[in-house]
C-alpha cells in the first residue's frame, strides 16, 4: 500500500524482530507458569465445578473452592475503610482430611510460616457497610478454570454434584497458584505436565 | 490486476529516476480514489487469511488431545514465524497485497498462541490481560512492517480489549477503560498516519464515540450527557467552521472529524432526551436539537455528505418526536399518523430542494 518509506525496516528484519518478540512474550507466559509447577508449594483443595463453554478455548469446567469464601472472622489487620478494590493474602493450612483450608486472611502481607502456604487472591471490589466488612467475601485466585477435551466436562460436572472432585495446586513464593492435578474420587485423572 | 502492475511500474520508474517519488504516490492515490479501483483480489486474499487464522484458532479451541500441547504450541509459533517471514519476503519482492494477507495470518496466530497458553495452564480471570497483550503484539507488528492491514487488525483488537474488560465484570477494573480507550484510539490514529491505512481511522473514531458512551454508562447523569453534547458541539465547530484554527488539520483527515464530532453531539442530545422528564425541558431540548440539525446542514451540508444526512435524519426524528409529545396526545392515533405523514412530506420536500441547491453549487464551482 505504501510506496514512500521514509523510515522503515527492511521487511525481513521486521519479520524476524516481530516473530522473535512475539515468541519471547509467549515463552515468558509459558515459563512463568511452568516455574510454579516446578517449584511451587503443594496444596490440595475441595471444589464445586459447573460447565459452560469458551468458544475460543474449548471446553472448560468452572471450579469453585471452599477457600473461595472468606469469612470475616478470619480476617486480621486493618481493612481499607472506604471499601473499593483490594486483594487478600490468604493463609492455607492442611486439615485432618489432607484438604487445605483458609485459616487467616489479610488485606496486607502475611508472613510465611512453617506448615502453611500464603496465596494471593485476584483483585476484587467490595463495599464496606456501617459495620465494616461484610460477613463473607467471595474471592477468586486465577485457578477457577480447568480446560478439558471436548465432551469430558460432563464427567467432572457429575463429580461436582457428588462433591468428589479435588484439585492439587502449586503455589509460587509470591502467592500465585497453578493447577497441577485433578483428583476424581481419590484417583488422579488429569496430571499436568510442565509444558 | 492493473493496480499491481501500475504499482510495480511506478516503482520501476521511480528507481530509474524517470519520475519523483511524490508523483508516483500521487498517481497511485489518484487510481485508488476511482470508484472502480475496488480490488476483488485483495479482499479475497484477506478473507483467505482470516479463514486460515480461524482454522488455527479452532484447532486450539478443539483441545485436540491427539497432538501433545507442546507440539501444538510449537506449531503455532511456527505459523507465526512462517507467516511473518513469508510476508517480509513478499514485500521485498513487491507483492505487498499478498504480503498483507500473511501478516494478518501471523498476527492472528499470535492471538491463538496466547489462547493456547491460557488453555495449557488453565488460566482464569485473565481475558482482558491476554487481549491487551494481543493488541500490543499487533501494534508492534504494524509498526515494524508499516502494514495497513495489521493496523486494521489492531483497530479491531482495540474493541476486543475494551469488550473483554467490560464483559468480565468480576475480576477486572472497569475504570481502566476510562483512560485506556482514548490511549488505544490515539495509538490507532498514529498507526494510520504512519502506515497510510486511511480507512482504519474510522475504527479509532468509533472507539472514541464508544468511549464517551462508556463514560455515560458509568456516570449516568444529565451533567455527563450535557458535557458529552457540549464536547461534541465544540469539536464539531472546531472541525467545521472555516475560521477555526483546526479547520485545516481536520480537513486533511477528510470528512471524518466533522462527522464523528457531530455524531457525538447528536448522541449526547439523544441521551438527554431520556434524562429530561419535564415537558418544558423536553421542548427546550427539542429546539436545541432542531437547531443542531439545521446548523449541521448549513455549515457542512455542501462539503460533507455524511454530516448532511445525519442532520436530515436528526431533523426528521426530532420533528416527529416533538409532534408525538405535543399534539400527539390531543389528536389521537390516526390524526397523529396523518400529521406525521404531512410533516415527513414537508421534510422530504425541504431535503429535495436543499439537495438540488447543493448539486447546483457543486457544478457551478466546477465550471
């Protein structure tokens, strides 16, 4: 279209630079996730899936966790008075049935402690009433989707109904979780490779 | 195709020093401005690129377990490299239109690769971020290749980014859009200026109009609507009045600046109709709207067909609206239709008379 090129790269250089940049971005995205799988702390969570469909990315199951609901009683430290947009740090500890539960949450940082894992929620909006915080806060962690081969979402949905689905995740030092494995009735079903 | 041959010849003549570069681009521009210069080949080529890209994206979506996901990822990265290298190679050979199709393919494959990574690691709550990365990748490719076609893709992706943020109500911060949408529009306009993809300009303008609508949806008050209408009015006057200091710049971008600012003014007035309940306010607003319609026709009618037709439409709609608000309740339904018919006939007569005058003025100016 353009015939005047007062400033432009030689097209082949442009091609290599564009492809290399985009490959680097993709590589970074992959490695940031793979590194969590490789070296994150292991936790195990209870779930409640449902089954919609993402046209671009195929079948996935929406997962909801018992730790997605944070009770006001476990929140320590100051909450931003006006409400608004915030993230929580949530301390998880393993229960007697090896499933991890939220034992403490804070709008600030939580210090690492032996036998516990600190996970960061995604940012969420909340409204503080006259009594301060609402009784429960519903939060997301960025592990609320699980992509499955087309048609296999149904099996997991049934397991959801019987509450027989668990998720093993790994958590990085900065509190980002990554799904590592799905467990159906005590049996691992989808094991996540690094790549 | 004649245009391709013409372009090649012009390049050759420029290289041999027979004609200057500005002359060559002027000649090409003249050819492009002819109504018959629509190139079926170019359109089909881009459609083919879009279809192949859709196939790549669906391959990802199908979650095809037969192929390990790492192989799929490497395959998509291979498509990106292949498409960009083929595009670059074709540009050096002068086949710029075929090259554009490959660049479009590469840019869309990048989006597919982002989606695949999201699928591989079961990412959630990140659609907005993913789309933003895709948009950034498209912008970078458009700059590097100076490609009008990729600029168009970036323009559409700007809307996708805004849509992704708007629809994902839970995790994303909608307030980001307040500054992000105008920033993306400015980026697109700069790309358009750089690549010469003039038609993509409309995407940037539409993005700005959408942005104003978004502002209104966030702050739904009469003040917001009045501000939007006033902003549109000022912008329109700056673009359309010959004495305005910005008139020359606006004209260099064609009919669009005047039209879109006029559109903002009309949209603002339309929203105000929903805000005002009082009959006196509505009447006042009606008079303002009619005045805006007449001002648009009078100021830009001769040189800007788009503003003229929007002016006609606004005038007709407002007249009918006022008729239904005032006399509509008195004369009953059938009487109202009769009056409407007469009003529309009168407007039609006015439009025909005006159109005749405009075309006479044009022929006189040409003669």
